[in-house]
């Protein structure tokens, strides 16, 4: 068995999974799994459900082992509630399978599930995630699980007994479950829950006994049904629906229903032979679907529970916690509009699954890109830490090859500043970018793509209009007339030095050097606290005269973007 010499979490899991797969099914492909419910936008918290097994599967493939990453689309789950922004009339579909609910108005897709699956599948492809999709609608309605369903019904009493061990919260005198170390709110559960199906009931026993199967009504298509009787010999099942319909079907032929979630999940573990699957933070609680499933898969289906970590919450910088039930939640497709796929992969690869982290949609995205570029330089110089180098490798390539990247990755904050000022005008943008480094000028915008396009999209979609940069059309004559002698001198020094310093590095030296020269120091002098105050005052003056407020993009980039002639006009009057 190939062992890893790397120290990152992915390699350690790959070691465990390969060993476990060899013990369970020697010589067969290793199976890892994810589950997603297309009940609404599939957000960046749900992406961890896919990224965690993907990274492990990819490491296994890199070592020469055959590995299948199953992605179960839980599109046969019931439609639970109408999300924000959708016509309230969609409430008439509550209780139907997601594939039987009409897509939102204007959608090109045939049903609700396909509408939300499509952008996620496309985002996964862009991120280089290789997976084998399984539609649970297709599996159930084709009869693929028929034997498993009949088996579960024959063993319903054993299943009920397992579930009953955890049905304590409603019993008199029952002890409350031990409080988790970290409180988990509804939004966090929604973000962490892998399949989105755990809120379904467990088929609790009614007057007619316990049944782990829930039929969808043949008239109203909803699952507001109650099984009233079942015969193991004939497989005849009778049910009554809240709509008033009732009928008897032969379960050995009936394909319009599904096992309840706490039975469905372990059934699939056994059916697919899953060795590795992560689960959300809620699965640490007593009676959770993962805990219960581990007993049901062994005691009822004769299988084994997958190994795998519980993964922590993924948040959004500058926004409230993600909850797909509340609408407007950033998805992987949203993230890929403003950041390159390797960067998004890196955010998940560099953190252990049990570590929470945030994805920046606000100004922090610039700092995230700075970290990424700094890591890239360390990789090139061969000085990166082993775990950091491993995370970088997993972000930029998979077992099948490199992910597309920007040929000339200029700093994201620089690109954002430029497109902010030029409002995306290509000719203007190319002029500015070509002047950043005169010794090695950018000759075509294609060199800077797709990063340039991501930065432009961030500026236009995530930066509020009142924070956008608008360069003055005319000089601020009132402010220029009120300049003090020190201010006037600082502007003269800047304008006199423009031609000799017209590059990003040169202008950086110039704008930081003007207050030093005025203080009688060398431009290379280290700043003192007093000097820093003088620099801040000088910068605020430049921003006021150029863009009408006391802050803005980095001044060297702003000066290049405005152009030397216009800078002279606005600063000299």
C-alpha cells in the first residue's frame, strides 16, 4: 500500500481509506461519497460535503488506486418549504418529490431539482471535481432499491428497536443530551447538513405499527401518507393520504415512495459499498442520522459505516451566516464569478474539515489573494512548508492534470482598482496595466485573464456604488486655493517626480518618499511615528483632490490609472 510522506490532512485520510478499503473489499475500486439535496441553492457550506471526499479521492488516484466518488443527488426528497423570493403559490407542492415540483418561474429546467443541480454541477466541473452522479429519483422509481426496501420492511421491528434507543427526548424523566462544545444554530445546521434530508421523520411508529417506508400518493403526489398495513408474504401495502385518497399496492412492484432518511442513508452505504463519507456537525448529537445509521447498516443491512470526519461551518466574510432556507445564499457558482477555481479549492484544502473558515466576498478577498500569491512565490522559491505545498498542489491540479490559471497573475487588488477606475474599458485598462512594469509590460489583456475578469466581476457585483472610485472631472479649485505651504510643496514634489517614477514601483517610492523629503530625510529612510502621520495626511490630500474623498485604491495604482496629464490637471489646477 502506498503511504504518503506528506503531512497534510488529506494524505492522512487517504492512508486510512486505502487501508480500510483493502480490508473491506480487496482489489475493488475505493468508493467515497457525497450527498446533496437540490431543495434550493446549493451553497458554499454544502460544497464542503463534496470537496472533502474529492480531495481524498484525488489523493488516492494520484497513488495509482482506482477510486469512485459518488455524488448522490437527493432529488427524491420531499419539497419542504417555499424559499424566499419564490411565489407563495409553490406551497401547493410541499410534500412532493423535488423532481415533481415545477422549476422557479423563467427557468429552462424541467423541474425544481434540475434547476438547482445544474449550476452546482457546472461549478464542480470548473473546479476539476470528478464525480459519478446518482439521481435518487431514478434509483427509486426504476426499482433499483426494491430488494433493499423489502428487506427493510421485513426487518422493521429491528429498525424500530434501534431508533427507539434514541427516542428519549419526549419520554418523561429522560436526560437531555449533553450540550455540544459549540452551539449550533439553524443556519449552521443547514450549512453543514450533507444531504439536507435529516429533518425528515424516522418513520415513528403509529397505531398500525412502525414502517420505514413512505409512499408518495398516486393522486396528489405528496408524502402526507400513513401506512395502515403491510403483509410480508404478499408485500401488499395499504396507505391513507391526507388528501383523502387511499389504496393498496404491491410493494414488490410499487416504485413511488422511499425509505425514511435514517434508513435510506445506511441502506445506500451498504448498497454502494461506501468506505469514506464526511458528515455535518449535527451528526455528533445522540440520535443523529449518522449515529443511528451506523447501527442500522450493521444490524439490518449487513454493511459497514463509512469512515470520515464531521466537517465544520463555512461562513461568508461580511455577510450573515449561510442558510439556504433564507434565500440569497452565495453558491460555488457565485464564488467562481469573483475568484479563480484554484483559489476556491485552496480555501477548502488548507483547512482540516473540522476547522471552520470564511470565504471573502468583501474587501477581504484582496487579502486572500495576497496570501495565495505569497504562497505561490514560496512554492517557486522552494521555501514553502510541506503542508502548505501540499494544499497548493491540491488546489492547482488533480490526478488528471493542471487546472487552468492566469498566465500573468497581477495582484488582485491592483486589477480591482484598475477596473474600478476604468469601469472595464479594455483600452484604458491595457494602457494602465502596460505601465505597471515598463521593463516587462503587459502586451495583451489575455495575459491577465481570467483573474482580470474575476476582479471586474467583484467590483461590479460586490462593491457598493458609494464605495466605487470616481475620478474628478475638474480640479477642486476651492481646496486647491486653500492649500497651506507644506501641502503646496508636497504636491510640487510629487508632480516634479512623476515622469521619472512612472511605474508601479516608482510611484510607490515617490508617494511614500515625498513626506520624507519634506522632513529632510532620505526617500529610503525608515518611517517614524511622526512621519507616518505626515504620510497619512499627504495621502488624504491626494485622495481628496483626485477622487473627492479621503480614502481610495492604493495611490500608485490610482495615479497610473488616472494618467500623468490628468493627475497634473487635478493637482495643479
